[in-house]
C-alpha cells in the first residue's frame, strides 16, 4: 500500500528542505483531487512563526494555525508535528511554550499523530543553522566559559529519514513522541559546526545572565527550566556519530 507524504507549508526553510528530499511528494492540488485514493496520508507540519521572532503575536498565530489544522484533518490523515527539544530546556521563550501547547492540543484532539522533537537543526546543503540567531552567534570570537552540553544537533535529512521510518511503522509510532538526536553539545560545539574560527572561552555565565535581560533567547538559554520531560523514544542523528 502506497502511503504518500505531504509536507505542509511552502515558505519555511525546513518545509522547503524536506520537499527537496521527498521523492514521491506531490503538490497540494494533487492531494485535494486524489485524497480518496489513499487509505492513509502522512502530513508533516513545520509551521513555526515563533522561530522567526519570539513574541506573543507569533505565539498566538502559531496556536491559531494548529487549532485550524486539527479541525481540517481527515480520518485517513496521520499528522507528524515537528516540535522541539527546547521543551526540555526552557520555559522562558514563546517558542517553547507554543510547542508545548500544540503538543497538548494534538494529544487531546487527534488519534493519528507522531511528534518529532529535533534539537538544533543544521542545513547540511547550505552549511548553516535554520535559526539565524545561532548563525550570528557562531561568527563570534567568544564562547561561554565552563559551559555544559545542552542540546543535540540534527540535519534536515535526519528529520526526513525519521519521517520515512514513521510512515513505514505507523502502528508502532502512532501517538509517540520521539527525540531526534541523542548526543548533547555545548554552545561552543554548536558554534564550531558553523564556523571553525579560533575562539576564546572567556564569557562566564554570571556575565551572560546580565546581558540576557536584553535578549529573550539568551534568557531562555541561561535561566530557563524544562516545561516537559524527555520522551522515552530517541532516534540517532548523523551528528551522534561525529
């Protein structure tokens, strides 16, 4: 039985990257005309305006989108929601709060779903992170002093490979939350993946706490606490072998 994948959205870097990798993906008009021919369709949602700008307006926009999406799904749809491991790191950002709220909405209202929680997403083709703030930070000569490993890294291809596995094992993965990336990296290591320039580990955390009051993402990194436990399932990323 052929189970097609439909990557929702056209604007985001992640959705564009996944569509490039998807060999059997068809355009939306194809699916609208042929929905009835498939016993099951895997729909992948990546919509995340809070990733572009962490603010209340985008938080509300994101929640509104997923409420509407849930209402529009058919019985033969299996939704894969691309969430984030920041749920396990911080309660400070609108980004992580949005992901937690959406996960709860999905679990309460859908029977057919799988949640993927990737760590930091690296675009191997363009050699850059999807989070532009991380790209900018990677250009800096300075890094944190005595930092600890906090987050994993994965590529867009890693996400697509996991989507294919989920599609082929819907009975097992249905209703599950899966962490993508098992090995945790320090902030210095994240910088190194983007740019291998010489750096100085001289920025102590007490100084970082001071300047974090002017930057919401830094505040989330320094002061945040987990708002969700890590799931019991994990999937290796290509960075776990480096």
